C-alpha cells in the first residue's frame, strides 16, 4: 500500500501495456504542444497508435528501460529511458537518458512520478550509466521542480526561433 492507502506497484513494462502507454505518450505530446505550440509537435489521430507500436518495438532492446506504475491494478504512469554511448552532438559522454516520464492526471500527487524517476535512475545506473540526463520543457515548472528535487541540475538551455 502506498501512503494514500492505495495499492501502488512498479514493474517493468510488457507488450500488453503499450496500448495505454501509447495513450499516455499522446497526452505527453499534447501537453508539450499546449505549453509551446511553435516548438512542440501536435498530437494527431495516429499519435496514440503509432507511439504504442514504437514502444512495443523498444521493449526488446537491451539498452531500453521501460517501467510502469499501477494504482489498484491499473497502469497509471510510465518512464522510458535508454543507455547510450557518447553523443558528440549533445557534447556528452555515455549516459542513461530519460526520455519520457508521465503519470495519469487522476493519479498525480501520490509520489508516483518521483518513484518512477528514482527507479529509472537506479535501473540505468545498474546498467553502468555513469550519469543520467533528461530534458524538461522550459514552461513545465512541475517537472523541473521534481527533477531538481531529485538532484538533477540544468546543464543545457535549448533556444528556438521561428521564421
């Protein structure tokens, strides 16, 4: 039982989860687009299914970590990360990279995001990632506070200019 009295379970994602994760991915795309429509893609009617199919293909990769959170037996959030080698375009050495972290609206404020983040960092470090990096939208103050509280520091600031 979690602190809220609800049964919260964290586990590796499986193929059967990818349909709901596709929905969450589409919501993540829409959220970012709402924050800054000039910078972030808009979701389409195909985003959910396309993202679900893409995530299912990622599950078999050895360099991928995908975790889900269940509340009372229903998938309520996920984290997706990879272990990567040097990236000269990003000017960084080998790292664990957290690409997605999402918790369904009705299950927020239960500590699920923080737990998924901590579990993901642990899994990436177990796989020999010497550092873990992630990105957050500049206008996503909630995520930025969560990441800072977990020990992440700002290292790059992306800037955009539209034509």
